[in-house]
């Protein structure tokens, strides 16, 4: 059985946005630099005409970041597995959705970097066969689609020279050792992006349409993907 992720076309947008962020963010950036560059990456050529919509859009990454930081150190035990961010989803997703989320992140912690794509494909199969409604499946599929894309992106950008070298290179470490260290970090970077997607989902409280949620999830994923590497969150 081959399951199709309905939102795999979000991947190219994520990769293009990350390229834009690293090309346009100043050295020693602030959080606002990242947030504004993220906004420009997604809306720079076609910004919202409503000033309130701009406020909403620029609120996504701060909301996602705050929830990620608040819940990360407060590890909780869920189904015998210690997780850090499940608590942050409890008001957003029902119990059946949370079971998929919990299994995904607990498995990601123990999955070798090279096996992450297989884990995400297996998670797509769980989502499709979970009995969840299409609406309930959507944020989970969005998260795994963006997880796959950010995995592919970082594998391409780890080997030096890379546009991300300023945040991936330590002069005290040999290039080979640095590449190995960054390769081992990919799991954390993929996790941060998917957490960003799930935390971003539903954070914009305009009239409830999936496109708005999808945009917020995409912003959360891209912002966390870049911020995790730049700021070492």
C-alpha cells in the first residue's frame, strides 16, 4: 500500500524560503530579523493588503517559539516515553491525533538520521489508516510533508561549502567532524520544524479555513527550521 501525502507540494516552498532567509538575514541576527525575513520570504512579492493580516502573520513565529521554549524543558511522561512538547498540543488536537503526534516524536528520538524518511512515510500510513477525518488528518500530513522537505534541505546544505556555514562550522573542529556533528543534528532540526508546524496550526484566528492554518503551519515550520540552526534553540 502506497500512501500519498496530499501536501507534499509545500516542500519546495519551504526550501525556497530557507534559501531566502540565509541569503537575506544579517550576520548576528536578532529574533525580529528572522521573523521579518521569514515574512518577506513568503509574502515579500505579494504582501497582505490588510494591515491586521500582516500583524497576524508576524505573530506566528513568536507564538510558536514561545510554546516550543516553554514546553521543551518541562518534559512529561506520555505512554511511558518522556516527551517535551506534547503538552503544547493538548488544547489543539484530540486524543487520537495526539497519539499519532506522540508516537512520531518518540520514534524520531531513536531513529537513525538515514532512516528518518522511512519513519515519516510510515507515519503518513498511520495517519491515513487512523480513522481520523480528513480535517483531523490535514495538520498531521502538513507536519510530515514539511518534515520530509526540511530533512532533504539540511542533507543538501550540511556539506561545506554551504550558505549556512556561519551557523554550521566551528573552526576548532575539522570539516569532516563538523559534517558528522551536523548530520547527527538533523533529527533535532527535523523535529523542530514539525513541532513548529503543529504549534503554528490554528495560531491565526481569522475565519477558520484550512488555507490560513496551512500558511501558519508553514511559517511555524520554516521559522523553527531556520531558528533551530541559527540560534541553537
